[in-house]
């Protein structure tokens, strides 16, 4: 009797876990299907070539231009800027926490980094809008301080926790024997860090960077508040010009768009583009991580 | 070893119990939701334009103080969303800062809904610049050229030799739609528009940027902003209440509520309240122009 009950419990639990696991995949498949269906609706009426090579995004009735390039440029510029800022700072602090800081300092630093990840993006955006935007406008004598650069700085702050904690893990998991070998050969601490520890942890650090990029590319609220949302391709001054990201465009225009119109489908289509970008980035991060594990 | 086995069974029982509790909770909330659904008779759902949202909220608060049997829930979403929800029957009253479109009327009728229009207030769009900007007035034509990109420097309209930072709202804003229709017509907006997601973001940027020009609901004008007068054939109009009501000020518009012709009694009473002396007093207090 008891055994039966136990068996029943076992089976029920297994089934519940199965539902949970399958459920997540089902949701993902549904979202994929939905995005693809809406994209197909858009491409039925709007030529795919015009979408992919269009340099203007003007959704109003008079213009009806849905060019992907300015939005893609905005997303790439802000993300690239964020990586340029966050990667050096992130790796330096990861090395410091993992290798140089005393246990007490590390104990304060690690939760502090995690706390940084907990700041709501809208708060960061507001901070950027009232502090960074006017400062940059007067510093660089710009038409507006709402630029790709302000967006990059905010995104860098948001990507830092990911980059720091993942690279710190990678650096900490470098076997002590490697470092001891380096010390035994007469290298000092600094030489050991940059000749042995960092190269040994490099694939982990790369994965951290790519995950940070993924974090930056999908961020919406803070970016929308500080980049000026200008749908242009800023050839001359990419970082000091206003730009508009894919995410900001969806958030800005979703509210009022009439269901079933070309504009509505266009927003889903750029959503699908963003989804594709994220899949590619996660794929790269996975591949790099796998290489890292093989390396061990 | 044996002890651990026992522990596992205990844990399994524990988690089984927690799953049961969870299932019970879900069941209870479902039943609860069902009960809520049945209460809709006294529940009036109002949704749509965010420009009308603050007005509708204070109107509904005052209304519910008198009629505590009715529950009015007001939410935003934008004029288009509000009308779309009226069409699919998920709200009782749609708020719109523009007139309903012909296509929307057709869609509604196909769904068995006959939209009825109620103009509850009037509202003006104020064109704003930084207080240090020497420009006082603009014609509609100059405004159009600034937003089409033909005029790019403040010196071309009598200001300092500085580039113009033209600020607009996102395409989902009713204010933006109204501005585009009234000022731009068929002329395309410039590509290098700074686009903001909220009125607050527009005022913030204009307050801190001497090169900026923007437009907002006239109710949001404040002392930190300079309102530009609009020049119509040599006469300058400011977005004052008088000029908005008479529509002498060129950027004036009506604010509308839409209901089905076969409207719920409670919703109809609420609309009548808005047109009452008391309701129109609230309209004035909120910075809009009353219609009665």
C-alpha cells in the first residue's frame, strides 16, 4: 500500500516536472511561430529588399517607410559602445575580485556588483536623462545630449554585472597548479595574471563578454530614455548623434498601432530580427563555453 | 543510508503537499476570477488616450464618491487601443484624442458595435522652447518647415545662430498624431527628429536644451518652459482657454469618448455626469477647456 502510494507520488512528480520542462519549450515554439506568422504577413505587402536595405523608418500614414537599416545601426552602435566601455572595466574588476582583493574586500565587492544588476532600468534611464544628457550636450556642444554615447554608458552599467560575475567565475576556476607553476618559474604576480591566468580563463571571459552583449542588445527602457530615438544612420558622428534602437522602436510605437495594419506587422518583423540576433549571440556564447569546458 | 532514504520520502511527501496546496490556490484564484467576472454589471471599463487619462481618472474618482455602487476602472493604452477595445467589446467607453477613423467605424459595425461620439472637452497643443530662446512667435508654415527639416537653424526664424533640435513624440501618441495632421499635412517629417516616449520627457529635454523645440498638451505648460505664440495672418494666438475653445488658436482639438449606441446604463450615467456643471468644472480644473 505504502509502496504503491510512493510509486504514485514518484510518477506524479515526474509528470509535473515533465510538464514544466515541456511548457517552457512550448512557449518558445509558440512565440517563434507567432513572430514568423506576423513577419510573413508583413512581407506579403512590403518588399523584403526594401525592408532590409531601407534607410528610412517613417511609419506615419503619409510616408509608410519601414527600412531596417537605421534601427539596426542604432542597436549596433549603442551595443558596440557599451562593449567598448564595459569589457575593460569588467575584466579588470573580475581579475581584482578573483586574484588581488583580500577576502574581506571581495566579500563586499561581489554583492555590490550583484546589487548593480538590481537597479531598475528605468531608474538608470532617468539618471542618464537628467545627469548625462545635459552634461554631454554642453561638453561636446551638441544639438542634443541624447546620443548613442549616453545610451552606451547606461548599457555598459547594465552589462557590467554579467561580465564581472561570469568572468570572475572563469578566473577563479583556473587551477591553482597552473599559477603555482608560474610562480615556481620565477614570475611575479602581475606576470602570472596576464601570461597564465587570463589566457587560461579566456574562453570563459569571452562567454562573459558575449552574454553582456546579449544583455545590452535587448535592453529597452533606459535606452529609449537617453538616445533621442532618431531613426537615422549616423555616418559622420556615430557616437555623438541620436540613434534609435530596435527595442526602443517597438516600445515607442506598439501602444497606438492599429491591429492588422502594415505598421503593426512591421513591428513584429523587427521583433523577429531582434530575436534572430539574440539567438545568434547565445549560440556563439554556447559554442565558446563548450570550447572552454573541453579545454578543462 | 537508511535514514537518508526516509528523509527523501519525507521530502517527497512534503513537495507533494506543496503541489496540492499550489493546485488549491490556483483553483481558488480561478473561482475568484469567475466571481469578479460576474460583477461586471456595476463595473465600467474606460480605456484609451493617455492625454485624456488624467482627466478621466479624476472625473471617475469624483463620480464614484457620489455613486459608490458603480466601479469605474480607467486605463491608458492610446486612442487606437481604446477604440480597438471598444470594437472587440472589452471596454465600455473608449477615450480618444482624435476623431474615430472611418475604417474603425466599419470594423466596429462588422462586430455589431455602433460607435457614438461624445466631445467632453477641448484641448490645445502648446509649442514650447527653452526660456532663453529669443524667438516669440512662429507661423504654422515655419513650424512645418522646422519639422520637415527645411528650416534647420534658429536664425532663420529670428533666433540665435544655433541648430534646431526638433523634438517629437512617438507615433503612438495622440498629441503627435494631432500635430502631424494639423501642422504637417502631406509633408513628411524630418528623419532626424528626437523622439520622446512621454510628455514628461519632452518637457525635461526642452528645459535643459536651449536649441530645442517641442510640443505638448497645453495643460502641461509651466514656468520653466516658454510657450511660442502662433501667428495666423499677422495675429498671434497663445494657447489660452479662450483661444482653444473658439479654436482661434490653430492647434486646438476636441477630446472624445466613444461608446456603443447600446451602452450600459452605468456608463451612460457617467458620461452625463461629465457634461454636468460639476463634471465640466473638473474639466476646467484639470487644465482642459470645458465645452459647456
